[in-house]
């Protein structure tokens, strides 16, 4: 079997946000948000289009938007490229999802909590070691929680997840591994096949089940991502060379560290002048962290 890349916009929406994806999305959210507990039993996948409620504000499209039985809204974004303004876009989408719940004349008490779940194929928070992080409103100095915790930002940074297939333990581990490695697999791993929702996700991701138009769209998005990453890597290489003209070994190490998610060991070694062994040691230290 050959599986499509679930990190593309088309594939992510098809696997997690289509009409046949309710059970898949429930399992995914329970794994990522609730430690594998069956907290979410039912949900409704709703139209992700967010019309502006104030004239002049732009409309937005989310990847997936789901309403839980408790009334909570979960908005989900899969982001492959680190584009300018992305951090603000996350806040905008979360705030918009929160505000559009309220119809004219309704009380603010009717507002339901919103969880904004963002999965990135790049590192957003260098200072945060874990691959899943959660942000909520707190007082700046005392770190006291704001009385109403209705907005929560949850991030899954895929490059920080380094577990192999044999090291997967939790439901969260399995879903993140699926996002990272589905295109590299030829069969469904046994430890993932035992979960019905993951079997269903792999079935949807199977290229053999896609129409010609769907395959064309998937290929178009994959090529676009590849091209954009190529541009980013070239810019990184140019910046590295400029930095090395003035750099010391400490700068070489710092530049190599920042390049680990983008370039392979041989390329980093060629650009920085550091040995392959040094690059591999830096990569191993990064994984252990």
C-alpha cells in the first residue's frame, strides 16, 4: 500500500475532517488533548468557514472545526510552512471562533470555550523542550490564572517528536507518528492496526482509494510544499555562509544547531566546516532533550 502525506492541507482535511471522519477525529483529539482518555464521546464537524462579523475584517478558513457535546469548540490547523504572521493568525482564528458563537442580543455568558489546536511541521518554540505545549491566560508577574479559561492554545511541533515505532506508548504517540511517517509505510504497523480509528485513517489515506482529481490535488500541494521548502533552505544556506564569514566555533555550533531541522548532516558539515561526528553529536543531544 502507498499512503498520502497527511500533513498536506488536502489530506489532513480528508482524513480528519470529512463526513466519514468523526470517529477518527474523536480518537485523535482524545489522544492529543486528553491523554488518551475517552473524554470526547461525540462531536459535530462543522463548516470551517468563519465569516467576519465586523465589516472590513477578512474572512478565514480553518482546516477543521468541531463542536463537542459539551459546547466547546475545537479549531484545528495543520501548518507545514512557517509563513510570516502565522502566530497572529492563530490568535485571530481562536478569537474569531470564540466571538462568532454569540448572536446579536445574546449574553456573554452564552459563550463556550474554544481550544485552538495547531500542528506544525516546524519548530515554533525553541525554548520549549516538549513536542506538545499548551497556553492559557495568566497574570504576567504572579502567573495566576485568569478567572475564565475559555481560550486555550495547544501546539504539536512535529520535529520535536523523535520516537521510533517500537517506542510508541500512548495514543498521542501513535497519531503523531501517523502524521510524520504515513507516506513512508507500506503496511499498517500492528500496534496501530489494533486501533479501529487508525485503521480507518490509513484506509482513507490509501492512494488506491483516491480519485484522479484527488491525486492531482495531493500532488500539486506536495510539490508546492517541496518548492517552498527549497526556497527556505537556500535562504538558510546563504545566511549561514554570511554568518560564517565572521564566525567563531561557537557561532558555527549555534548555526549548525538551528539548521538541524532543515538540512542533513553532510550539508551542515559542508557549510559550517564542522565534522560529521560533531553534527551527529548535536543531533543526538537535540533528540535527548
